[in-house]
C-alpha cells in the first residue's frame, strides 16, 4: 500500500511540475523602451495601396520628437522643451519647401510608436514576418462606436527588439479611423 501511495504522489509531483514548466513558458515581462530612440518602419493600410516609410526620432528626456515621412519629403517636429511649445510641419508645395508653425501652452504629447506594454497580455510565441517572435495583445472596447479594438505587438523572440505593431481598430499611434494598420507592413 505504501509503495502505491509513493508512486501516486510521485506522479502528481511530475504532473504539477510539468504544468508549472508550461505555465512559466507563457509568462514574459513586457519590454520597457528607452526614453530616447530612433525607429524606422513602413506604415501601411492593407485595405488601400498606401505605404509610408517613416522614421521617428523620440526624445522623451527633452520632450521633443521628429517624424520624417516618405524618406524625409515631409517632417513633423514637436518641441515640448520650448516655451511656448512649438510644432513645425515641413512640406513640399510645388517646387519649394514650406514650414508651418504652431505654438501653444498645452502639453506636447509625443507619438507612441512603441506603446507602453506593461498592461498588455503576453499571448505566447508565434512567427511574424518570417521571424520567431513573442506576442503581446491589448483588446479595448469603445461603447460609443460599438467597436472592439485589437492591438498586437511583436518582439523578436526572447528580446525587446520590435518586429511589428498590428492594429485592428482605431489608430492609437497617429489618431485615425477604424481600420487595419501595420507598422511595419
């Protein structure tokens, strides 16, 4: 009787250890992005043939950023480090560059190209853009529009290196309509 009980307890221990091992594989801490970074990507809307190469220079330390669109053909600059805060838009109009300027007393909100993933759910490992990645997800419901938004962020497996930000919902990076968005495509 004692030997059967021993093997039964041993079997339970092995089973519990197996569950714990699998559960620990499902846990991963969310990446924490540096305050200052440069990231380049192609922003796309799959429903329309629209792709924008972009580069973001994010300087949270000094509350400023620069976003280059279409390989520098258009640029947005936010200067929260200046008083009053200044926003600049450089565009090409016909054959010359034009700079639009806006200043204000309100706080400058920097673009969140790399979102805060601390409240997102780690959903495991998968393959994205031909690479093994870790997947994080955030689902949000907007009752005013009766829409569910799903946001997924993929990092290179076992690292914090960003691979793709996918959205089906309202664009919470640049602020736009409900659609499917990919950064990069």
